[in-house]
């Protein structure tokens, strides 16, 4: 064991003794490792950002649909009750009528999208209620004419975010009905704002499907689609469960008249695409690391030929092949390890700066850091092997003659 | 059984074209505790002989027995071991490692021997003290005079007490004062019981040895007990 300490000491001495050259050699490894760390954390940050924005934008929901060309069966309120009772771990199920119209407030009239459903629709967006409250089951039951919009919408159509209790006039198909604002969701997300850039402003209203259906002639008893809310991790699974249950109830088993899809499916695809992008970036930085490794090999070869005499001396006083080999391998490994440590520090700093500048969460996994450190040592061992062998195989007589 | 015995050893450099017969059927045996000088003109094959005796090179033909064991055709690692255990080298050019201090240089053969740190330091210190360098232990070779460097090399050669000391022109790079000092130390080591083989082209130095072997053109010309040998330091 004392031997290892000797090798380590001699390696450090050699590295420190060759200060400037060591620094230049290490640079390749430093940059390579820093790039790996930065790329990995940037990739993780990007996935995290996209996933959370996606969830924020669309909520955790899936849709079960009837293909009306294949069957005349429709979903009913009883179906909803049955699903709520029997399917576990879902946050709720609701019909969903989507349409576009106009909304008029005390200041302005703007275009609006309208989502009608039950109180379950609150989970439609992760952008929670900031003011007032969402409409309730009773209000859905009784057909109260109430609505929920965004703080931004209130600002736009009333000129103030202080809009709870105010009335708006919703117009569609030449009909106008007055609804009362009961709740306001928070400001829209950055990604949403980004997507909305350059388009005319439109408000996002949510209303109970009962009154909405009556007011604008939608079916409030039979539905072609139902929206299921559940945590993203179990979403696809739950959507299938609901689909199968309803297929059974309506005697549609084995037909493909019902279909279900969820955003989780899309998320998975997106994850895969992001995964490819990350692998590609990682590959590029690993290549830079390998280039750094070749630099190390180069320097080690120079070092071996410069120290031929030293090798000869060591051998003449009894160093065996293995001892010389280990000495040079140690040097290469310590060199790349030091480069790795500096690279990790720079990589972490770079990750912080870049991720913060872009607005990603800074995610640096310990496994990445540990992996990078180990990888840098491996590079030293791998690229040091050839020079070390060359040194070790030298005959003492030839090495001394120089 | 002699300590060192080479039988009918030849060494041919560059066999084929341009071949040089550096040693031509040489046989020598040297007993334990002898003090031998090998003398000859430049190019006569002294260093080649020393490389054979020191297990640094293998003969083209012939055999080398050390302690009765054939060491002429061992593997590299086995030869490393023999050098480490049996032979202390003193070279003309000192051959110290420039990045290491005197003490660290002296410790090297002990490291390769596998001696633990404490014992190693004790032995290395003792060796340095015995050549009068107790004040230079932390100095690097480039901070020392030639004579001092050669004394470090001697300390390294004796640190782990090998039976044989092999010196190739140990004073070739030194002035008269340092030469005297080095020869004095080498003689003392001989009195302490070591077998000393010193290679030189300087008759003055050869005269200090008890037995003088003269070599010329790769062959032994004479092998005599030195009539002028004086038993004194
Ligand atoms: N590696 C080698 N390749 C070819 N020829 C060599 C080699 N080493 C030595 N020789 C030749 O072998 C002969 C003996 O050389 P050696 O070095 O043994 O002489 P030496 O007696 O030590 O001389 P000096 O007193 O100058 O050191 C010389 O003619 C030399 O040119
Ligand atoms: Mg010579």
C-alpha cells in the first residue's frame, strides 16, 4: 500500500514540476469534462423545462372519444358517475365542449375560447385559481351562469384584475348571454405567452356545461367525448381503463368505436426526441474528451522519451516492468483526474450561468459529476497505457546509453 | 563456487553488417570480498563487460553465473530483481534522477525492494551518513558538486547492502580531490567486506586494487595480483 502512495507522490511531483506543459495538456480534458457536464445539465434542464411547461399548458388529462361513424352510442351522465365511482386514482371526469366566441366586459370586447365542463375542469390547467374560486358542483347542477377566466383576461376586458362578481356578455352564433365571473386563474405561462406572440388577444373562459349547453344549443345529456384527469404517470393507463369500462357498458367491446389518447403519449414522444438531442450533444462532448485524451497520450509519449534516462536508471537499480508501467499510468491518470476536477468545477459554473440565462432549472446530478470524474481517470489510464508500456518495455542498457 | 563467474562470454554488436566484437570469449571469475580493477584502453570493451557483470545486457554467447545461478538468460523482470538484490552500480555520469532529492534517490532501490517507509528512510539516511552527506539530504542533484553527486550514487548503491559494487569509471567526471575522496570511500566499502569491481582506464586508480585485469580488443590480456597493493585507506 505504501507503494501506491509513492507512485502518487511521484506522479504529483512530475505533474507539478512540468507546470506549464501540464496545464496545456490538462486543458483538453478540462474542456471536454466541462462540456460534458454543461451539456448533460443543459439537456436535463431543457427536458425538465419542456415537460413542466407542457404540463402547465395542458394539464394532466386524457380524452375518451366515440367514433360516431361506427356507432350511435353516446356517453351519458350515468357513465360519468360510474367512472367516478369505479375507476380509482383519477381526479375526475367531465364532458368537454370547446368553442370560440366573443366576450364583452365593461372596457372591451375580445375573442375568446370557451371550455365547458363540470367543476372537474379546474384541473384542466396547472395555472391555479388566483382570485375567487372555481365554479362548484352545485353551480354545474343548477345551471348557474358563471365563468372563470385569466387575470390577464380580466385586465384586458375590464381594465382591472379586480373582476370577481362582474358580469360579462358571451356571444356566439348571434346569441348573447350574461355570465358572472366567479374565479380568475393566474397569469399565463411564459411558454404560452411565447406561443401567443403576434396573434390577436383572446381570452380563455371556462363555464359549466349545463347552462352553456342550454344557452348555445349543445347536447348536455349525450357526449361524444369525455375528459379524464389523473397524474401523468398513470394517465395512459387510466384512460385505457375508462375506455374499456365504457366499451363494456355500451356493448362496444372488441369494436374500435371508442378511442382514448392522452398528452402523456405525446410527452413520451417528446421525451424521446429530447433524449436523442441529448445523446447527440453528449456524443459531441465525449469526442472532445477523446481528443483531449489523445493530447494526454502525446504528452506522455514526449515525457517518456524525455525521461528515457530516468527509466534506465530506475531499471538498473531494480525497477521491474510493472513498476515503471504503474508509475507512468499513475501520472497519466492523476493528470486527467486533476483535469477532470477542474473541468467539473468549470462545467458546474457554466451550467449555472447558461441554465440561469435561458431560464432552465439548474439540474446537476451527482451521478453525472461522479461519472465525469471516473471517466477522466479512465481516459488517463486508457491513453496512458501505450506510453507507459513503451517506457516499461525499454531495455535498461538502451535507456542508459542515451 | 565463485561469486561471479563468466564463462566464454562474447558480445557482438550489430551482428551481420558493421558487426563489432566487443567481447571475445572472455572468462573471469571473482570471489567474494575481492577488489578487482578492470583496465583497458578506450573501446577495449570495459563498459560492455561491466554491462554483462551488472546484468544490464545479455551476452551473445557464453554464460554468466552469479552465486552459481545462471543469470545470462533470465527474463527482464528476473534480471531487475538480480540487479536490485546483488549489485550496486556506480556510474561515471552519476545517473541520479534530477527531480528527486538525495534522500529520495537513495531510497529508490529500497522502494523497488519493497522495503517499508520507516525502514527505508533509516537505511537511506545511514547510507548517506556513511558517505558524509548528512547535510545534503534534501538537495537535488543540480544543487550538488560532482563529487557530492557521486557520493549520493554510492549511497544509493550500498543502501540495501548488495554483495557486489560495480563501478564504471566512477571518477571519470571528477577532479583530483573528489577522485581521492571517492576512491577512499570505495576502498572503505571493500574493507567492510563488499566485493568491489572497478572499471577504469586510469592506471593510477587501478593500482589501488588488489587484482588487476587488463582487457584489450575484447580479450583478457592479463589478470594479476597487484604487486604494489597497499593495505591502507
Ligand atoms: N551499442 C553499441 N552498438 C555498437 N557498438 C558498440 C555499442 N556499444 C559499444 N560498442 C562498441 O564496442 C566496443 C567496446 O565498447 P565499450 O563501450 O565496451 O568500450 P570501453 O572500453 O568502455 O571504452 P571507454 O573507455 O571509451 O568507455 C567499441 O568498439 C564500441 O564502439
Ligand atoms: Mg566505457
